[in-house]
C-alpha cells in the first residue's frame, strides 16, 4: 500500500515493471537497447584512442539527473511485496561504460552480430541494470555505441529522454563537458529500513487487492450517497464507475475468440541466440505516403512490417495465412513525465493482412483495422488492467508474467517510438544514426521497433537466431513495401493533379 511505503521511505516497482524481472531468464534477457552510429574524430585523443575516461565522466554527470541509474531493484524480505528500489553503495560508472574492439575487417555484419551477442548477456542484478559499450574497429573508422537498459527501468519513450539527457543539440557543449572533472556524487537517499518495517510494508502491499476489493462496494456506496446529497460530487462517482467498466472491458477484450492469434513458425519457444538487422527509410517519404492515402504514419509503418513478415514467410515456402497478429505497445506517459522512468504503456492487437500481395490493399486494410481497435478502446482497457495490477498480490503478478511466455494473443511485438527530430551530439561527435532493439520473450521469435531520428526512420529487427536466421529478409520486405507505397502515392498524386 502506498501510504505504508511512504511512511518507511520505500519506492517500489510497479507490477508491470516487476513483471519484466520475472519474465527474464537465460534465453530471455529483458533489456531494451539501441545501436548508435557516431562520428569518430571528437571521441578520440591525439593518439587515436577512444576517450573512454571523458565519456565515463560525461555519463556520470548527466545521469546524476536520473537517480534510477544508480539504483537496483531488490526483493522484499520473504519475497513480500513488489521489488524495492535501493541505492547501490558501490556504484562505479566504470562497471557500466566499457569499450570493445571489432577484429578486422570490422564489417557492418560483424557489428550487427556483436549487437546480437551483447543483447543475450544478462545484466548483473547486483548492480544498476544498464550498460554502454563503445565499439571501435569499424571499417569506416567511425565509432558505434551499444546501449542496454533493463525493461524494469524504462520503456521506449523514457529511453528517448535518456538519449536527450546524454546528448546535446550543440557539438561544443558536450565537448566541453566531456573534459570536465569528476562530478560530485548525488546526495544519498534515505537509508534502507530495517527488516521489520520492510516485512510490514511488504505484507501491506500483498494485502492491497483483498482490501481494495472488500472496500470497493463501500466506497461506491459512499460516493453514491455523497453524490445524491451533493451533486458536485457526481463526477467522482462517474470516474469510479468508468474505471470499473474499463477494467471489465479490458478483461472481456482478452477472452474473445477473435483475439487469439494463429500459430506460426515464428512462435516456437525462443532459444539462447539472437540475430539482428536494421533498415532505414526517409521519414518524409513515409509521411508523404500517409498524406496521400489519408492515413497515419503508424498505419504506413505497420503496412511495411506486413510486407516484411510476408516476405519472410514466403521465402520459406510457407503459407502466410490470413493474418499475423502483432502486439503494438502505446505510451500512456503524460507530457509532464519527463525523465520519469519505468513503464507507462498499454497495448492493442492488430491482425496484419499478410495474405494480401498488393501493398495498397494492405495499407487500406491496416488503416481499417487500427481505426477499429482504437474505437473499441482496447488500449485504454488494457492500460486500466495494468494499472489495477499494482494492487494484486506478488504471486499473482509473477504467475501472469510467467504465463506470458505461453501467451496466445500475438505472433510478434511491433512498436513505434518517436525520437529526436533534430541532430544530436555526444561529446561533440555527431550522432549519425540510431537503430533500436526490443527484446524477445517466450514464444515471440521476432520483434520490430521503428525509431525516428533527424529525418530518418530505422526499423530494428531482433529475432531468434535458430527460428529466424534469415531476419534480413524482413528488412528486405519492409524496404520493398515502402518503395511500392511510394510509387503508388506518386501515381495517386499525379492522377489528382
């Protein structure tokens, strides 16, 4: 219960955040990440070596504004309650920011294989759950940066906040700060309470759901009586009734027969190896397609994914089936939640029309399907369910998280994260490109994340190396679909003129 936690100075993970800890296993690391391509010269000293010490100082300075990066989640005594965030008294930025050098020739394929390998390495739970790897030895002489942050700490949108925090819009700013002295450590938070207060707080957290359920009829009755006596209180009653209705709707939306996804070759249990690829496309070109067809940019991107999955399945001489259902996370983060880490997401399910060969028909169908899902309020209902889960006992949350490995609702995860619109710099080095990485879980052998940065879209495709060794075919299909849509949009524009 939040009141008890405040009394003993505790900050817990949400149930959704804690679920990512439970989901994690040797074959399912649950960190999100990115592959950033950087201009090299400002990052090197006079001997041509990476200025790793300066980078560490800059990271430590900037992340002092995000204390979560000095904390780690620990379970409560006897496993009672959701995990608690505690300061790491032995925090050293050198444990989190390191360098790796690719062997010659330092090809792009070697870099992508390195990303896949790094993404399979579990983060050390005795330390704050993040890493940055500077990659040198690239054939073109430039430098890359691989970022890993556990999903318990943040979602994709809060990840953009971290990118903005570490980088600058002016190359001179980071160059000066990168040479600054060691920053003063942030003030320590309150000490960790003793065992007895932790036990009491954990017990109160576990009792949240039965107490809430037992008290709900009384709260609604009290609100109803108050609304009759004081009509000004009617909105509060409506809010409570609406919330109950949302949760009920969310539960019902997940038990309808048509939300069950068909099984495909991409839904075998994941193994302990990954393969990674990314493709780029001009953002303005995709936006022009959306304008031409009167749809959203997200509709265009989901259609591109439809083409990518279709090409992968056809290359194996497999019938793509009538649909391929994807889980699409959407942010519920408010504008005021800048640098409020953790996960603020819901999701809705979209059946992609992979059986269709015509890209324009694919786009029209995706547009209809996404509009229907929005009208049904599925994302809002699921968001209400996830919020209510903070009152559920920890064993229930952990059971649901483990069942996610066997979920029947989606064939893949596809998400779209808007990134910085303008050019960014790290220690004066231009960020040339940023490709995203989203983890795999249980029976989802493919994840695709779209990220926009400085006028470019990047489609990051992570896949199980055994189930989908040919993940590059997904990227080929994405590119071919966008090319076809661009041609169709130009023809449509020509007819209209």
